[in-house]
DNA sequence: CAGAATACTTCAAGACTTGAAGCAAGGCTA
DNA sequence: TAGCCTTGCTTCAAGTCTTGAAGTATTCTG
């Protein structure tokens, strides 16, 4: 293989992500959520202005109709509400309900406790963060997140 | 948030993975593959002894019936074959066909070219690899891969 | 040898994803 | 400002993915 380190890093990234999902599966199921719906919840930061469906679709790398489905799942569970964007009445903003904020907080906390990445020291986490942010800044689609 | 670095790292891991998937989607579609089926192909190393369905399920964090489905997808496309494990006739070993090896090689190469992680220098990749392998060694389920 | 365990398959149900078609709102231009 | 194009979202149909329960064949164990 031409780039064994790169191969190992790509594989490790995937493995760690899948393992994290595996470890929080029970907690998600307790709220009738799945990796896909949890990820949608994750990317709605309650301290930021509510994202539109369009913005959510970009964050989750999915298309509009997919996001309609995911949003319905969250709305059916009482975790988010759609409101009309007063600045653009075609657009729907996704707002966490009180329950949505509570569940998001709890599950994010669980994910951070259970992820294998939690074994790293503060210093190692900073190193890792530096490297990953360098990667993200290099990619236009990722740069607008970090 | 109690651990902002950890949060950022978990999010970055996921974002980079999803972005990589996004970037190779075209190449996968060219072989009628999806992220799930490509991942299955990825974890069959042609230079190692062929894995059983059971081993594959562990590697992919999925259950046996799920793996039957994924294997059927790959077998229908002529990329893998099931053979009876001579040492345990309950077990089926997954062997890449010649076409399977070719497609795997091509798509792995594409993934390594397109992943945003490819911007890192050799030195940075080594740093990243060191950190991620430390994470993997700390988790029993991950340790047996790296 | 009988019963339990293992490896896989089948089936049914639900969750996810995509693309095509449609609707309402906003933008543009003659 | 009417007509047309674009945007943001929804609906629908089709296909993919995932799970759990039940079933089959094989192996293990007492």
C-alpha cells in the first residue's frame, strides 16, 4: 500500500466512530432514537440560532426529503418543532423543545462519557483537536463547521 | 460544556468520516455500491485469510442477519463468494473474487485520495496515527483490529 | 447419544436514503 | 406588476439497511 499511515488513520476514524455508536446504542434506544436521529439532534446547538432544514441537510450530508423524514421522527417524539422562518416563509427552522434540550444534553453527555476517545488526556485531546481542525480547515465543506 | 475539546474531537471524527463518504459516493455508485457495502469490502483484506461471516459481523458492528444481507449484495455483484470453512462446516468464509479484489483496490485508492485526511503531512499522519492507536488499544473491541 | 451451543439464513417489520414530482414563497425582468 | 425561474420543503415510490424472532445445519459437551 502506498500510504499505510493514511490507511490506518482512515480505518481508525471509522472504527472509533462505529464503536462509539455501538456503545451509546442502549442509551439511544431508551429514547427511541437511532444513530441517524441522534446525529440530527446533536447538530442542533441550543445556544445557536435554530437551523433551517436546508442547513441541517448540509450538516448531515443528506438531501431535503431525507431530512423531512428525520425531522418527522424527532417531531413525532416531541423533541423538535418546525417554525416558519419569519425572514423567509419558505424556510422552516428547527427548534428544540424543552424535552429535546433535555434529551440532547443527556445523550451528548453519554456519548462523551462512552466514546473511546475519552481515554485521552487533556494534552492528547488538544493535539488531536489541532490535527483534526487542520484537516477541517482544508476542506471547504468542513471548514464552515469548526 | 465540561469537555469542549472532547466534544470537538468527537464531532470532527464524525464530520470527517461523513465527508469522506460524501466524496467517494460517485465512485461507489459507479460499482452499484453504498457506504455499507463498501465498508464490508474494505474489511476483507485480500492478503489475510478470508474472514468468516461472524468475524465480518464483529468488524462491522452488525448482527448476523444484517451481514447475510450485505453479503448477498456483494455476492450478487460478483465481488465475493461464500465458501464453507473446512475446519467448521457451519461457518462461511468470504473470499474476494478477482473482480472483488480489483474493485476493492480501486475504491480504497479513491477513498485515500479523496479523504480530507490526505492533506496531512507524513509527520502529522504519524502523530494522528499514534493518538488513534492509543485510543484503540484502550478499548477491548477496538484493540483486536489495529 | 441427547441436549445445548454455534454459525448462518429466512422472514417480517421498521428505519433510512434517494430521486422524481409537486407546492408555496421569493426573486427577477420585461 | 405579470410572468417566469428559483428556492425550500413535502410527498411518494422504490430500494437499501437494520433488527429480532424463528428455523436449519453443524459442532460441542456431558
